[in-house]
C-alpha cells in the first residue's frame, strides 16, 4: 500500500520540477529583456547628449587628398646631358645639383669673354695715356702759336720800316716786296698754328669724353665687356641643374646622353614638407566654413591613431566640375540634380608633417571645426 502511494505521488513531483524550471527560464528571459531595454534607453540618452553637444559643430568629408606645389626641373639652355646625379624617390635639398649638361662650349665662351674684357680694360687705359699725349701736343701747339705770333710781329715791324723808307727811295721795290711776302707768310704760319691747336683741343676733348667722370670699372666699354662675361658665366652655371626646393625626386625622365631643349621637363621635386590637403565638401556643408578655422585630419596611410592639425586656407573659386576639361552641360531634358563638391584648401602643421611625412595623392579624412562660426 505504501509503495503504491509513493508511485502515485512521483509524477506530481516531476511535473512541479518542470514547471519551476520553465518559470525560472521565463524570469531569466524577462530580466534580459529588461536589461536590454535599459541598455537601449541609456544608448539613446548618450547619443542624444552627444548629438546635442557635438552635432553641428563640425563638417566632415573623406573625399580629401594630399597635394603640394610641385617644382618642375627644366633646363634654361639646350645641350647634351653628361651626368644625372639623382634617382627616382631620392630626397634632395634646395640647391643640390641634379643634372649636368655638357659645358665645353660654355667654358670656351667664358674664356672668350674674359679675353674681350681684358682688351677693353687695356683700351680704356690707353685712353688715359692718350689724354696725357694729347695734353703734350696741345702745349706744343701753344708754343707754335707763340713762335708764329712773334715771327708775325717781326715781319710786320720790318714791313712798316721798309714802307716808311720806300717813299724816300732808300728801300728798293724788291726789298719792300720781300718784306710783304715775309709778313704774309708769318700770318699764314700763325693761322696754321692756331688751326693745329684747335685740332689738338678737339682731339683731347674727344678723348676726354671717353674717360671723364668714370673709373676704369665704370667705363661703358669695360662695363659692356664685363656684362658679356657675366652672361657667359651664367650660361656656364646653367649647365648645372639644381633642386629648386627641398623635396622628393619624382617623374624623372632624363638619361645620360639625351639632348635636352630649353624648357623640357626633366623631373619634378615634390616638397613633401610643405604639403596641403584639398578636401572636397558638399555644397550644403560649406555655409559656415571660413578661412582660419581649425581642422583635424587623419590619413589612410597612418590610420586614426595619428592626427594631423591644420587650418582652412580658403575655398576654391569653383567646383571640380566647373574646372574640368569638359564642363558638364546641364541644359538637357534628362537633367538630374547632383550635389556639387567644392575644394577647400587646408594648410597642415609642418612639425607634424616632419614626424609623419605624406605624399601627394594620399587619401585623408577632414573634420572642420565650425563651432565658432556665426
């Protein structure tokens, strides 16, 4: 009897245990749902606070790329390439030689110009010596005039005396005629001496004009010869093509033996330390973007762990579509409005660039702080 009662009570006890497990599972699921609801509410509150504090304080874009003012290396004279001193990707300093052109002709031109300068200096020095000689000639002409005037005075005195005696018959006609001839010859000699002096004065003045008021260095003939020498030396210096800026050698397209023409692009030097970013913002984002605003940028090269800080330099004068080679023509029946993007130029912190160098064309993400904009 007791065994049967025990067997009758066993199923009831089993049913009660299953029911308790079900109830515990429901309670556990209810608690999980409650915690999930609390987490959703807390997340919504946190997002709301974040949106209230930060939304509208920045405008961001990932359509941004590194740029730089690339310096082209082009020859100013033509000639064959004798040596190329750098390779692609080499880092160079401003003024560092990059390419050497054959300088044989330029050296000959310099030597000729130096010789011409020496000739000009000696020629001008000769003008000074001529001035001394012409001064001596002028003194000699003065002496000739004095002698001719003295001879004229004697001839005139002699003529006057003979003319006075001719009336009394004391002087023959031949003597009087000879006295007149001597007087005429003395007059002619004086005129000739005076003419010679005038010629000497003119020659000295003409020579004096060539040297008056300037030193040997400032003389026009010497200055012109020196200018030709400077030009020849400049052409010789231009046989050495130097780096215009600090940067990285790129787009090298010159080899030894190549005949290069004036203005032909030989390579480019990218100033990596002076890079900037062109961030293309949607037109609806630009209402409060102004020059001088701070910008925080990240590069795909370094990841979000490296922050670059910059400032807005300015906004472009037109969209990329407007400045494209073939601008879009929207005056068509199937026109669809597309939000345009305007490039915004951002200057980067040079110290940060030195620590984490960038290369042109790399992708960036930019966030402009517009919290101070009205």
